């Protein structure tokens, strides 16, 4: 009698365990699907954003006017930066707010406009658009095109790491390009206290 009862309890326990594992598997499946959908949404959002930004850039090249990539955007394309040695071809957006930098490098409004005399200051995230800065070497060419179609060729003159509180000065009498990102590149911290800066000087080269 006791043996039969024990077997019955064992069977019930086994059934409950199987049922629990079944529901656990279902929960994990739902969570996995949710993460997959979230990842897919982020990917599609990024791809759509780049498509709209490129379309706005082409419109600006044709019309010579600023063109927002979407109606509610607080930024618009102002330049294209190309680094042939790194296979880089990116659209630079107006302003360096967090929203602008999420979609591409951002031009600091207070610096010289692309194509004008002075220092052009452009910022970008170290883990996405400006990750390539760590590989730039002195004398490498960088091409900056503004929305009027004018190309300016720069060559890397120096690189440096500074504290985030250091004021990055732009010389208004020299045609230069300053690229800035957070440092170190392999840090997992969302915010770091140092900045990696690439300085480049304009050269008389036709393309």
C-alpha cells in the first residue's frame, strides 16, 4: 500500500515537474522572441534612418537648401566625410546633440561651416561612426564635402588624448578639421572623462 502511494506521489511530482518545465520553456521562448523583435526593430530603425538621411543629403546637393530627413527631426545633413584608406563614407549632421549623434557624426554649430575658412569641429561616438579614428595615421587624407558640392581635402597632422574639460579651440584663420570622440575606445563605460582628437589641415589637392 505504501509502495503504491509512493509511486503515485512520484508520478504526480513528475507530472508537475514536466508541466513546470513546459511553462518555463514557453516563458523563455516568449522572452527570446521579444528580444529578437526588439533587436530587429532597432536594426530596421537604424537602416531606415540612414536611408532617409542619405535621401535628405541628395536633396540638399540638388537644391542647396537644408533638408530634414524626417518632419520632426531637429537636425539635417550638412556634409559628407570620406576617408578612403578606412573605407569611410558618412553623412555629417547639424549639431552634436545626443539625438543627432545617434544617427551619425555631428557638426558643432559654433565652429566653422564645412567648406569655409576656420576650424570645422565634428564629433561622433567611439563605438559606432567614429570608431575608425583610432586607426588614422598622420598624413592620411580626409575629404569633406559640403551641401554646395564643394570638396575640401585635409591631411591628418596630429592625434591627442585630452580631459573632457579641456576647451577645444578652433583657429578661425586656418582651414582645419577637428574630429572628436570619447576615449578609450574599448571602454564599456557609457561616459568617459577623456576625448580622442584628430587634427587635420587643409591641403591644395583637387579630386
